[in-house]
C-alpha cells in the first residue's frame, strides 16, 4: 500500500493517494499551445510531471500519462496571420520544436500526445450532449456557449467564479450577447475564409479551448480519472470549465480525484510569460547549460511553490550538480579492500528510507535532496584516504567495494526519476595521456613553475578534462 500524500487543489489539503483502479493511474497534464517556442516556465511544469510519473512508476504504479497538444486556437491563427503561413503549418512546426525540447530535457514519460484536431468528432459529441442537457446555448454569428448558471458547483475548484490576478486571462471569451459574464465558448463559428473549420450540426467552426481537454480525456479515461496537472494559472477558468463540462455531461463527480497545480516560475518576482516578454526559451538556455542543470534547478524546489529565476542561481546549480557527479564518480571508482561495516550499512539503509520518505510527503524534493547531500557529506568523509588518524589511533573507516556498488546503484535509481546526473560524464574513462599531463603539471607545481603548470592545465582542458587541486592531490574531472 502506498503512503504517498499529495496536496490536492480540490480539497485544499494533502490527500492519501489512492487511485480509482488500484495500481493503475490515469494522469492528464495540459500540454502546449503550439504557436511559439516553449520557455523555462513551461519546462518547469513538464519536468515536474515527468519526474513525478517516474517516481510513481518506481514505487510500483502503472501510469498512463496523457498530454494534449493544442494545435487549433486563436493564438495560432493570429500568429499564422502575422507570419503569412497556414495555421496548420505553423502548429506542426512548433509542435516539432516542442517535442525536440522535451527529448533534449529527458522528458520521456508521456504515454500519449493527443492533438486537439484529431478529436473533433469527440468534441462535437460533447457539445451536442451539453446542448441536449440544457447547458449550452447558441449566439448567432458567434458560437455555442456554456451557461455556467446551469452548473450549481461552478467555482468549486478555485473557490470563486470571478477572475483573479493569477488567472490565464489571455483566452477569455468576450461577447456582449453572453447570458452570464463567465460563460465560455464551446464552439466558434467560422468568421473568415482561410480560418480552419470543421462541419458540425450546430454550424461550421472550430472548438473552444476548454472543450478540447475533456473530449480527449473522456476518449482515453472515461468520465472520471485520477490526476490532472497543470500550472496554477489554469485553475480558473480553464480547469473550472473542464469540471463544468464533463460533470454536466456524465452526472458523475468528481471529474478528477487529485488536482496538482505547479507554482509559477518567476523572474524578479514576476511570472515568466510571453505576454510580459521576460521569458527564456528552452533551446536558448540549453545552449549555455546542460539539460540536467535545468532539471536540478526545477526539482530541487517544491513543485507547488513559486520559484524565482536569476542568472546568479546558475552558479549554485552548477556547484550542486558537480558535487553530486563527483561523489558518484568517486563511488564508482572505489576499490578499497576493506570489509563492509554495520555502520556503513546503517548509513546506506537510513539514507534510502529517509530519501523516499520525504518524497512520500507531497513529493517533497527539497527535503529529499537535503537528505541526499547530508549522505554525500557523510560518505565523502569515509572515502578519503586513511592518511588521517582518529582519536583512538585507528584509520578512518572506508567504504568497501560492495558498499560503493550499492551506493552507485541507489544514485542510478534516483537519477532514473530526476535526470540530474550526467552518467556519461561520470563514467568517462580518463585517458593515459591526460594522467601523464597531470603528473607533468604536478612536477611544475612542486618546482613552483606556475606558468608551465598553467600551460599544461590548458592542454588538459582542451581535451575535455579539468584538474582540481585538493588536499589529497590532483582530482581529474570530465568537463
């Protein structure tokens, strides 16, 4: 039985995670609207759910992770008009860019990417059923709208029915003929000749934003499922609209058992967004830093809390990731012929229990990583050569080869969830020529010929390695 607890936006508390169908988990996350490149705010959302899904799988759950691709939308049509291209061509091009970014970031846990335009039949079916049940009405020359006054529980997720400061307001449906201010569009009638549209019983047109998601989730999951994820700004009105649509159609509640909303990524306190122009495109970031640095930055913070990004934070990230990688490299190369000890076995066992215990508590990665760095410091002290004596005159305990292998395997398992360690770099074999250059550099340093020592160091770095001078001698690292 899982002891995992997750903060649920619907209940406003940490709920014990019990999927509807035992170990089978159906999870849906709002995907991108493909009209532009994805930025770090988007990356945070998708890295968190990628790690969370991998964690669920690690603990024995069978997860089907569904993500939509909004490939028809006002934003896509407007951007295509600006660029003088067909909306479909624009959407296809940016979908490719998005999927390329996801691959580079190691986000590979999504079971199915579902394009909205592949589910027009399901969308039309949902709108017809809403009409039949009296939840939808027509505005001539405009579209089909959802009447929120007919759904008594409208606002139960957000705890309100009016817009707030954090809401995604860029896609609110304005019409002077709406019955209620909060009514939203289910189907937009065709207005221009080149505008993408589909035939429907209620008129030629295209889907509204909210109906796309419920049509897709009903197709794959039915009227109810386990987890819905997305950024905080989607709580209202987008996710509220999804609830109103599907629960009105099915008569079943709740649509989703657990709602997980990721905190904003901010820049100097402001939400990173395209509308504010303060965004950093994923591909631009990855030109400067490896993907595992971005993944570490994201997962070292609690998923539901806001995180402020600054260029200076990259120094801290690099230092932390290098510390982990150097530790794993040292463990990997450990060949001490000492016996395993009860004390070391306890250190390893306690670390494993405490690390995963923190993840059980609302996927608390900051506390889990705190446990990890505490363990690294403890084991690093034991990995030092026994040149120093403790008070009783005995050498420090060392980590045996068997213990080192166990630790290495533990960090491999952690990395399968979080993707924060570059194992190719860690396991890179140091060529004999590099070792020879390091020895040569040491000779120059002992003779205090600093200029020649620096010249050799540059030769080493040109070949993809660096030397760190420690109290135990030079340590060679892969760049």
